[in-house]
C-alpha cells in the first residue's frame, strides 16, 4: 500500500510517499536513521506489520524540513531514499 504524507498549497504539492509493502520486508528501517531531520517513525499498521510513516509533527512542514536534502542543482541521493529499498520512498517535488 502507498501512503502519502504532506500537503498541497499554492506553491505546489509536498508529499512523501512510502510504499509500505517495502517496509514489511525491511529488517533495519534505515529511513528512520537515514533522515537528518528525524521525520520518520516506525508504527504497527492495521495488518500488524511494522511500517514507516512521517511523524505527525512533520507532516505540515515537509517542504521546509526536506529542503536541505533537495538542493536545486547537483542533487546527491536523498538520505532517506538511499537508506531504503529502491522505490520504497518517493517525493512529489
């Protein structure tokens, strides 16, 4: 299942999408330690699987919290995406 965390405003869409199917097979949940801003947490979902989500306090601030990791040019791999299974985390901007 894909879960979207973030918001839409006049300047654009700012969502982090987590494919929780990847989380259920991830033994280390690297996104939690890989994010320099600590946006991710592990929860037990409705199916009793341990999955990642963006914590409640960060959901309305992802544009600003993620800005340091998303420079305009010469973008390195994003820390959260590099720490996870390919395709587990995507960003809308």
